[in-house]
């Protein structure tokens, strides 16, 4: 039971304060830095570094970090002007965001691994644990590999690092009981609506297997660390390629997937927020922060405060200006230059403005609608902190998608996304076709022998999670068990005839056939509600080609990774045996959860249309990039941050633009088949 903790607390053999500069030792050091972050570092070596390291004495080891700025940062730390350790961190609080960003920059501009490691140990010792985890994990994702090569590093699961942001307070309470009883608890149930023995009164609760899925919440947080709204490409060494477009596409896909889950429960789509009115839908997260304070509830029918009306009016002005920019077809830069939105970069520009990651165009004029909404609606009950409320679920990327209000916010932003896309001309036949290629048949088959073609199966399955970090004691294990949605693995079988020998892009989408009342969707409704399932490259030969692709290979998903303990033990074993760690240099910590690739089915079977679109890879490829042969969830996350997004087509192509008619739209390189998704519990 204590082997891992003894390993974590062991004093390094080396006399100096460095860790070997290889991937295995880096992985081990990063894991130790993230263990029990709410208490002083249990690792003696790292604790000693944290206590004794002086960043100012190593000023020359930070690139592009001004000495005056470093002096100010260090003085604020020593004078306790930073966020106290017992307070709750929110990236949407401007002062706290700046504090986290400054720490990120210090790590980001580290000259080498030794400086990065020692700075991280120092930061863990002095900073609020929420600030530290945010800044440190974001730095691991972004630090230039020419300085500190962390390609191939696997971040541990965020819900194991900060479980208080992922599990109910009653689970945390039982974890503390284990601490006082000095015993392991291995089966704390994390309830879901379909597993409760009491009456469920809120229909929204039936979606908690989706909205409160720990991996989904974690991956949403990771995405926003991969593409921070505060990222300034002029300050850092790279621009996150197509960040704005990725942001809008991700939000669109999350909203669509949420609506598919609602349809499975015969619930309508959510509506956009309209007017300065009350918020009908309440939310009770039932979660407790590490300082013992519960995350605030929002009761039904909360009214927006009159004294906050000016902020609302300002945001509506931003929205009107964005709409006007879409209609006019251009935005204005800080130096009053017009930039077209009708270019290939138009969606990226618009997305950056809406996300708040815009540093080129008139920021005060266009605003930052997404970050504004998270803070404004997140503190709607107590905007002046009269009652000293701590941040709500909407004020953390780790918890935002739990709140039903999140989806109304995203629906509001999605209206702008659709307005932009609908203003673009429909694709021509030349833009849709792939001469010489004809898709002849498409079939989807589950892996079990009893599977029926084009019938896919979902079910709920118990899953164990390590929650040892809910308590402060170092030598007890706490495990939770939760019922989560899964699906039977399946395979696409695509038969096509090709008159050409060349590589091709295969794009697969799933679209609902009917609304929640059973009314059939038309082609434009279906294409807008479609979710991307996969996108991959194949080499076509002349004649008939049969393409088989497993669901686990999807370009959308990130496969389930090891627990913190499993990952640490694997690294320890590799070091002990003198083995090399993974040579894979573009490990992605971002991606859609594999177990949520399929929406929940129904007992009788939920009807969908599966679309397969094959396009010319030579036209779609981006110079100096390639789709990796191993599993990398590039569709929603791109590749490494100094790498171009590996697809020239707009995200969502060809379903991102208005379709004139089915007859005009469908070409020989496309095929649609009906599929059914059943849930068997």
C-alpha cells in the first residue's frame, strides 16, 4: 500500500538538485510535483528545492523574462501578495489569471530542464495549489522543446490531481473518513441518476452520465490549457494554429453531442439566451473545495441584478458588432485596418474574437463574449461578492460543462457561428467531388459475433477511479466507482472504386434523423447537428478498395490512460530496468473521451444517418505536416502546438455550409447509410 508513497518521498541519490535530462526522469519528476498538491510536497528533494531555490539568482536562465518583472513576481511571493493557499482559484478572475499567466511565463521561458524543474518545485512550495496546477500543466503542454523537450510526457488525470473539482462532496467526506480511520476505502459510489434509489425530480439529472463525466470535464479543461484564451502569439514562440476556428468547432461539437444525449431522453434542444431576464434553470453541483467551502448552488429563476445591467448591455453591444462584422465581411484591427472575414482565415479570426484570444483586432470594441459569459453568469447570484461566494461551476473549465446554463451560453455563441457559415456560398460540385472515386458501400459492424450490421450498442459499465488526493494523508488509498456510458467497439467497412492511385482523406459524420418529437430533420438541419466521428488518410489503388477502420482509431478520441499510480510504477520499473520510455514525440493530452464516442442509444433504437465523404488528400494536405500513423486526436486538438493543423479544409467540411439540395450536394465520393444505436444498460 505504501510502496508508491515511499517512492514519492524518497530522497534522490544525487547530491545536487537536478533530475536527469531524459524523458523517463522528467516524467517521474512531473508526476511527483503533481502528487498531493494541496499539502506541502511530500517528496523531500522537491521540498528542499522549493524552499531554497532563488529565481532571481538564476535570472540569466530565463529567456525573454524581464528582470524587473521577475523582481516584482518574487517580491509578491515573499510579501504574500499572491492568492493565499486556502483560497479558491478561478482563471476567470482577472487578477488570478494574470498571476497564473506570470507563473506560466516564468516556466515557459526556462532556458533548460534544470531551470524548469527547479522553478516548478519553487512554485509548488509557494503558490496556491490551483494556480500552480494550472500554470504548471499548461507549461508542460507548451514549453518550446528547443529549451525543454517534454514531447511524449503524459499528464496524469486531472481528476486524480484535483478530485474535489470532479466528485460530489459526500465522496470527499468519505475520503476524509478513511484518513481518520487510517484505512483504505476502495468502493465509494459516485451516484448517477440511473443508479439512484431515490426519485429524480430534475430531468436534467438524467444527462449527468454525460455532463458530469469526469474524463469529459477533464478533457475540456485540457483543451483550454492547450488553447488558452489569454495566449498572445507575439509574446510566445508560436501561434496556436487555427485556435479560433478550433474553439468554435469544439463548442459546436460539444453542443451537438449534448443535444444528441437530450434527444435520447426525449428532451428538446436548449435555447439561446435572450434578453436581460431571469435564468430559469438552476444547478446544484454538490461539490466542495479543498478549503471545505461548498461550490455555490444557483436556484431556479435567478434574476440578473439591475446594477449589473450595464455589463450586460456592453456585452450585447459586442454581440451586435460581431454580427455586423459578419454581415459586412470584415473586422477592424487596432490600427484601423480592415481585414476580410471571407478569406480562409475568416473563421479563425472570428473564433479568436469570440473566445477572447484576440490580440490583433479591436479588443475593446469586439469584446470577449465567451470569457465574459463564464464570469457574468457564473457569479449572477452574488456579482458584488456581498455574501463572499466562492466561484461557481461556470467559473472553472474543469466544471463548466456540468452546469445546464453552459449549453445555453454556447447555443448563443453558436448562433454567431451559424450566421457566419450561412453567409458563405454553398460548396460547388467541384469543391465537393473527387473525380475518379466512387463510394459503393458503407457498413458499420460491432465486434461481437452477434452484432447486427449498422446497429451499434451502448451500455453502462462500472469504472473505478483513484481519488486518493481527496484527503491529505499520504498512505491511504481512496477509490471511487462510477457507472459511465460505454459502447461496443465497432468497425467501419467502406468499399469504393478508384480510377486513380493516390492518398485520400476519409471523413465520417453521424447525424440525427429525427427530433425529440419524432419529426424528420431536413438535410440542412441534419448537417448542422452532425458530429464528427473520424477523419483519416488511406492510400487508394486503382480498382476496388475495401477500407476497414476501428472505432478505437478515431481521430476524435483520446484513449483511456493509466491511473497516476500505474503510470508512476511503469516509469519506476522502466528506470530500474534501464529501459527507454516511449519514443513517441507527439503524445496528445487532449481529445474526446473514447467511451463517449457514441451517443447513448435507446431501448428501441435511436435512428441516425452515417455519412462517409472521401476527398483528395493531395488537395487537403498542409505542407510540411502529415497525419500521424499512430492514434492522435487531431480533429478537435490539432497536433503539437508548433505544428500546422493537418487539414486544409474548413473544420466540419462539407457539412459546415448551407446545402442547396440533396441532389446537388451528394457526389459519387459520398455515401449515407442509416444506423441504429441501441442501449442495453
